[in-house]
C-alpha cells in the first residue's frame, strides 16, 4: 500500500521530514526525481504524466497523494490522480480538488515556510452516504517542538494518524502505527546539531 509519514518542526535540525512509499507495478515506467522548468521537483509517472509527491522550489508548495481503493465517479473518463498533485503545487489546489475529475484519493498539501509558519491540509475524496463523491479538507495542526509524526495510507477516513487518532482512521493499520512510532522514536533520540552546517 502507499504510505507516508510527516514530522514538521519536530527537531531543530530537521524542520521537515517526509517519508513516502509508492505502491505501484514495477513495470510502470517512472522518470527519477528531478527539477523541472516550472520550479517543481518530483519523479514523473511516464504513463500518465503526473506524480505522487512534489514540491515547488519557488513557492514552497508541497503535495503528496495516496490512492483510496474504492470505486470512483463513473460515466466519464477520469484524469490521472498524479495530475492533481502537479496542479496543487502550481497553485490550483482548490479548483482541482473540486473538479470531480479524479478517482478517490487522499492528498496532503500546503505551503512550507522557513519561518515555521507552514500550512498543511489533508483533503480526502471518498463516497459519501448519499452516494456522491464529496471532498473533505482538514487543517492539520502541528505543534512545534515535539515529535508529532503523522501518517497516511489508503484508507478513506479523512483523518491522519496522530497522538489522538479518530476511530476508523489509519490507527487501525499496523504498518501506519509502526511507522509513526519508529519515526517518533528516532526523532526523540536524534541529537541537536547533527545535521551539520545550516542549510545542508
């Protein structure tokens, strides 16, 4: 399964730690991580032209997406969810999220700032009780200075895993719980100033 883990402002030498595992077929051609002309840095899915994680080096915009394994909107062709990530880091997140053009997904997105005032959100698209495909967006509150590790998999709960996870969230996924605990443990054991010179 796809899984990501995030630790933001949890260590003085590492303002952002983001781990991501993409669960995909080995024969699906992928171009390696590289900077692009628009300032975005990411790997590229050759088949559909999108990506699963990207950061805009000009604006600090970040987006990372995991698929939700459920039937999506039917009756018309859908765009690759990797295109949604590209649109998000180019400033089109709100329009793209509500275009109803993609199969179900979770997307972590927002803006990273050097002054610590980063803004991150989790948007989730999954079938509602009425049968439509509503998108819910949650502001992620990040407590600076403590090793709060958030994880996300393929579930459709609309929640991230955290110290007080909602029932039905990723807390029920053993891999997510293990990853969260392991990253938090390593952060707590990391000595300050272990990153070398500033900006390294």
